[in-house]
C-alpha cells in the first residue's frame, strides 16, 4: 500500500543508520533530511573504513554527484560489504549521461554491486534504461516516457527503480505506480533529489526495499514539500520549512496522497 | 549600461549551465544562488570528466577556497577545455596571498588558462595586482586603492576584474565603475563572495564577459541583499532571505542601483 | 568563572583566525557559527599550505568527520606547525570507536600533536577514555559516566576535555564542571557538535584553552540554542535562528547559565 502509515512509523522508531557516500554539494541537506524523517546519517568515504561502516549500517546510499576515482573505489568496497551483510544499497546516478566518466562509473557500480534501489530524475532513468533521456549537467532534460523507462530498467536490473520529476514513477516486478504530489519549489532548490535519496535510504533501511517503501518515502517527502511551500516566501525559506515539515510530518496528511497504479504491460 | 534589465532577463531565460570547480565550504550556497538568478549549476571536479563537462557549459567558475593538488589539476584541464570551446572562465582567487600555495596556484592558472573575469575581495585583488593588499585567511584585510588595483590587474591580464568590498569596482579596457549597493550582513555570512562569483558565472554564461554584465550581476546581488536584510533578524535568517530575494528579483528595483563611472587615467 | 562575560567580549573584539581541517558535511555551518561568535574561519586542507596556514592562525580545529588518508596527513602537518607556533589545537574525534580507521587516526593525531582541547560527545569521550562509551555512526550511544570519562581522559592527556550531550562536562587539572543549558532541537540538526567545536576554537584562539574558556563557549552556544528554539518551528528553521542568536548574543543572558562544579576526586 502506498502510502503506508505503518512504514512511516517504523522508520521513526527504528532510527536506521544510513551510510552515505555522497557529493559535497548537498551533503548537509541530505544529513538533515535523513534525521528529520527518522534516520541517523553517517557520511564516510575513506577506503580504510568502508568495509566496517557499510556493514553496521541499515542502508547504504551511493550518490555520484561529485564522484572521483578515490570515492568510486570507496563506493565499490562499501557496496560489496553492504551486499555481504544484506544491507540494501541505493544508487542515485546523478548526472549520468552528462559525461562518459559518470556513465562508465554507474556501469561499473551496477556490475560489481547488487543495488536494491536506483533513484534518479526522469532524464537519468531514461538514459540508464536506454529508452531515451536527456541530462544537462545534473538537471533532467526529461525522458520520452519515464514510466516505461522505470519499468524497463527495473526489469533489466531486477531491483526497484524510481524516476522523479513533475510526476514520480516507482517500478518493480512489473508493478509501476505514479505519484503526483510535490511542489514546483522543489525544482528551484539545489539537491532536493539528493535529499529524497537520503530519505528513501532511511526508509529502506528500516523497512526493506519495495515499491511500497520507496513510494511511501517519496510521498512523505512530496507532501512535506507541499506543506513547506505554504510557509515559505521563495526557494531560500522553502528549504528550512521543508526540514520542519519532514520533522513534524503528521501521518494524517497521507490522505492527501495522489497515487495511481499503472498497467504498462500484460503481466 | 549598468545595471541593464535586458541582461537580467537574458540570464533568466537562458538558464546557462555553469560548471563549478569550487570549495566544499560554500558550494551549496553557490549552487542555490546560481539557480535563484537563473542559472543551472553543475559541480564536478574529477579530472576524468573535466574536458567533457567544461566544454558543454556556458561558463566555468574556478574558486580556490579549498584547493588541493588534485583539484588544481582539474582546474587546468577544465580551463583549457573551456578556452578551446570559447566558454568564459571566471577565477575567484580565494585567500590568495595568505599562503604560498594559493599564490603559486593562482599564477599557474593564470599562466595556463585564459581567464575572462577575475573576481576577488579588495585584499585579494590588491595582492594580485601588486599594488598592495592584505589577506587574512580568506578575509580581506583591505587594499590601498581597490579601484586602481582593479584597473591595474585588468590591464595586466587583459580581462574584466572585479574587486568587491564595501564598495565594488569593476574594470576592463581602461573603464572602471564603482558600485555602492549591498548590506553589512553580507560580511557576516560565510561565502557571500563565493555566491556572487556563481551569480557572475551565470551572467557571463548567458551574456558574455563585460563590465556591463559583471556590474549588472553584482548590482542584482547587492540589491537582493538590501531587500533580504529588511526581512531577516540576523546572519542566519539573512541567507535564506537572500536566496528568496535573488529568486524573485524585480527588475523595477534596478532603479535603486548606485553606480559611478570613474576616471582613473587619461585614457 | 563560567560563564565569564569578559571572555565573550574578548572573542568578539579579537576576531581570532580559526584554521579548520574539517568534514564536508557540516563545514558551512561551522564557518557561520565561528563568524557569528566573533571568529574568522578559514578552511584549508592541502598539505602544501598546512604549515603556513596553521602558523598564522589563532587556533586550529581538527574534526575527523569525513577524514581520509590525505586529510589525516594534513592534520598532522598542521598540528605540528600549530604546536611550534604555540597555536592551541582542538580535536573533535567524530565517530571515534565506530571504525578502526577512526580510532587509529585519533591515536595517531594524539601521539604526534599536542592537543589543547578534546571535545566530543558522551560516547566518543567514553570510548577515548577507556571508561566505556557507545558510538553509532557519528551519533553518541552514551557513556557510562561522562563526567568521570572527561576527568580520566583529561588526566591522561594533560589537556582540557569536553564531553557534550544532554549535560556537558568540561574537565582539566582535576577540576570538572557540569553545564546544563541547551535544547533538544540541538540533537535534531546535523552538525551542532561540529559547530560548537568551531565556536570553542574561536574562544580558545582569543582567550587560551582553559575550563573557563571552553565552559563559557559551550554556555554561550547552549543559551543561544535556547533562544533560537523560541523562534523556530522545527529543526529546519532552528538552524538559521541559532546563527542569529549566536550573532546577537546578549551578555545579559549569561545569568541563565546553569553551571555546577563537581567534586569527583579527593584532589
């Protein structure tokens, strides 16, 4: 069920430890968003401690926003350690398609690490699925059909795939849902996609990776954004208001969720 | 003309992609300031993707705030790639003069990359121009004559030079303007100089490097700061208010600009 | 005396330059907290400039939040340079005990650098003192007796030790004080411990390392948090309000300080 109030409650009571290897642009907002929804974030990227840190975490978030050769190696070590310890791994392929380095790095991670959730914007998921997507720097230039792209990529990788944008799509095992909450201010603040990845990381850390868990996380984030928009005067005041809204999220608001199950295939 | 409303409009409609190699202290604020004024920021510093990323950008911003040997090399690769693709390069020589490493790194960049705009505080431009300037950590200790320093450095490098402080000076081709907007709270928040560099980056990405473009960018930023100061209770609430003000900047406010053309030389 | 209004005034008038080698998660908030309390922060971690930067600083803050092999070496170079120049060094052993890499790195720093202040959360100080402490990622899982842990570690290292949590303990030379100000929102924002380290850095830079200086810094920070909590609607708006409160701290508020001298030993 999306959204599922029991999932929201489990994340809050579980305080899942979310190990992040992420970019230095939005990392502070990721940490705060993770705390606000109930998680305990730890950011660490030294190769020397990857095995230890990933294995004690509840989830591992890999975000390639400012990847370099050193942190790519750390992602591989942490990812394999997480796999051995049955810790779910989320990959946010920020800017994949914008440069060959990003595209090849994502391929390398997907080859060597079993990823439980891939979460990107429409353009990134379009690029990764091979169904057509446009990425400009780290911004989405859109995808031909983000719902189909999610389902195609999910089927290829055998994991949950989320494609976020004006509408969000979450797909796994032939099931695809469309989520229609959110607010245009999310597009005017740097790193809201990264923050959402950290929130999803906390959710899968507490409740395991599934369409319901990922869809509930996205819905909570987007409903918080709607709430925050009412209390802000622009993108600057929207960000602290978004944290407040995430931190004091009322499960009663879940009745405003806009969720639609799609039937993309005969299956 | 400074300020030029047509420049403001062109930046907003153009959504210039601004590739940053910048410090990890103020990078999030830089990204948000860039978005708020109309740009699309991408932060990337891996040597492997510098050529690709810089060549597709509208402008390249090099900020040495937390430079190290690895990112210095990335700046050179990106700078030369930008030069080949006719992408204007802005250099913010943060803390130049404070350590030999910073001074030598700036020289190396200026030797190997054609820079379109150098933007620093009074102390940094004073140091670089050789006319006398004081830098304490990354704070300006002032310059003897920042207007003359800007003109001297501009003449030496053959590019636009901006020296910011209580009054700002922009110089190129023997023309120097003095800009007198802004607010003391700008000095009480970390990274407002870096944010301004990112705003100028978006402006030159959309409209090309010139005294008018750079002067208009500085004026928009400073008028936004004046507006934000009215809605804030201190340095903490000033920063989100500054983003709001940049994001909703009304061209009508440009009539509050305080701009003076200086006559420093016979030329 | 804790709190000492003269210490507060000296920090504000002295504008101590605080060199940080710190993590990229909370660095921006550290810089702003340092400015708000009267300091001038500079963040720099390139080995090439460590000797120069540390020697001109008023204090050096080493925070291992996102340590790696490169920045560990920079910390050693900067630490030894600071020692030679009689610049006090503060160590924040973020997450010590969570991984072997963190524990060994802290030992290496303590072996090679004379540290004037160690400031950690209850769990970290418990781990370091060997009296028992729990660290989960970078969050404190608590210590058996944080007051005793502070005194034990202080005695072993011959420096000031601060253990922060719901109550804070500062110990040196057999004297231990308990500080009871603060607000629960401090635990719901990422990096408030790091921010406090930067504030303490400014204080010891201006007034030297002592129980009085460190205790006054902590008290000012915690009283500012109490003030900020009244003006915020959650963790998001609390952070800018905390900066505002630090920046406009009224010495008259010091009368709300809750300080208790403990008698832990016969000495």
